[in-house]
């Protein structure tokens, strides 16, 4: 069974006239979109998701020396991932002498979670 299509000449709409109305408008403003994107980008790495999972489950703060044995990577590589999470505002750090203690910042993940619902 063949389908017959009627060919219609292409027409141009006047300058400035939209082709159609947007079905919905974004609820997220530009600053919030940047924050959400930064958190999502930081969590786009499986190792970082695992790091956040460990920190989330831990009661209080976790020393970087406790994290190193959990992951099959060097301490500098782990520090790189922690720095990316810190820059995105997903985790915070408190320095005590030579050691760094990391924790999840609940507001960062809460905002992403509520937006995804």
C-alpha cells in the first residue's frame, strides 16, 4: 500500500515570528541551572558517586586516610576526585593538622534530588 504525500512549496514566516509556541517554560532560572549542572557533572563519574555514597553513609566526617583503602587508586587520584566534588559544592572538608576530613553537604544533593522529582 503506497502512501500519497502532497508536496507543498516551502514558505517563509516573517522575521521575528516564532514557528510555534513553547509547550512549557523552564522553572529553573540560570543560576540554579548552573548549580544543578555543576553537581550533576561532578556526580557523572562512577568513582565520585561511590565516594559520595561512602561519605553519605558515614556518621560525621571521614578522614582521607580512611577513603584511600576503599578505592583502587592512588591517594593523588582520590584527592583529584574529592577536589572536583568540593568545587561543585557536593562535599566539604575540614583540615585538622595534616589530615583532611570530608563530609557530604546535604543541601547540594537535596536540590538536585528535588529538581529530579
